[in-house]
């Protein structure tokens, strides 16, 4: 057992529960996703054995390779990076949740591949809430259209929304961006179709996960703090 990883995980979990309590929520409502994109399969194994079974990867090929190598472990895989349509099929065979759906075309491609595999795929819609040009994601005003597209898809379930805070902003900017994602979910939840339920908010990384939890995050994606 890697003691340093175990302590890192415990420390982040403690900070999660403090942030949850501060905002009147339960730490059970927040899932820690360990982002293992910085390390190889061997180190990823140590993270799982130290107690973190929800793992996020941002590159499809790495996700496939690690999933094959670590098939003996009870990992829940999260695809958190940009997904090209030609990599959809293999990715949805592995990922329990795709966080980074950023276009109607990708939604449709996932649905088609899911049909072929005879499964329903759970996804989040990624939004560009910081307005930074380099960021992937729907623009906030595209949400009605995205939901409308999703409504017509038999093999996709939209569980919520995802975002990243801007790279150039401060903590106040991050808070505003997280609050914007929450409001986007809240204001579109009530009249959404049966396969769209905007309950999950995937937001917050090593530098801002506590702020994200205060603003309603249910999934936090933490990498460098766990691996240090
Ligand atoms: C790398 C990455 C993270 C984790 O970032 P850290 O700052 O290392 O915690 C979270 N989400 C996404 C989408 C990432 O690419």
C-alpha cells in the first residue's frame, strides 16, 4: 500500500466533507474522481489500492490501455477529456460516465454506437462557462438545443453538466463560473425530457474543488493533489 497516496486521498476526502458541511450538504453527495492522466497504469493501480475507485482520464487511447491493464480492479472510469467521434465506440465500452460531451454531433455519435452495443450511455454536457476561446464545450445559450437533441436519442441518458473554470481567472471568477453551471442546470431541469436529468454537476479540480462544492458540485475531478 502506498501510504502517501492513502494520506492524500484521506486529506482530500476530509476537505470535501468540510466544504460540503459548510454549504449545508452531505459529503455523501460529492464523489471524488481521481484524475490519473499524469501517471502510468502501475501508479494508477496504487491509487486504486489506496482507496480511490472512481478514476478520470482525458485521453481515449490511454483510457482504453489502462482499462485493459487494470481489468482486475473494480474501477469506475470517467472520460473527462475531448472525445473524437471515431473514438466513441471503444470509449463507451469502458467509461461509466462521459463528462465531456461538447456537441450535438458527438451526442448523436454516442447514441449510434450505444445502439450497436445495446446499452444506454450516461453522459454529462460540457459547457464553456469561462468564455475562454481554447475551451471545449457548449456555449451557455446552446443548452436548449443540446437538450432537444438529447431528447430524441434512445440510448443516451444525460445526467448533468460539466465545466472547467477558466485558466486565467482567480477564485472569484471560478466561483461565478461554477454558480453559472448550477443555474444553467436548475433553470433547465423542470421541463427537460425523460432521458435528461440535470442532477450531477462535475466541477472543481485540485485548485478549486472546495469552491465548486460550495456551489453545488456532485463530482469533483482531482489529480495533482492526490498524486503529489
Ligand atoms: C487534468 C484535469 C483535471 C485535474 O486537474 P488537477 O488540477 O490536476 O486536479 C480535472 N479535470 C479535467 C478535465 C482535467 O483535464
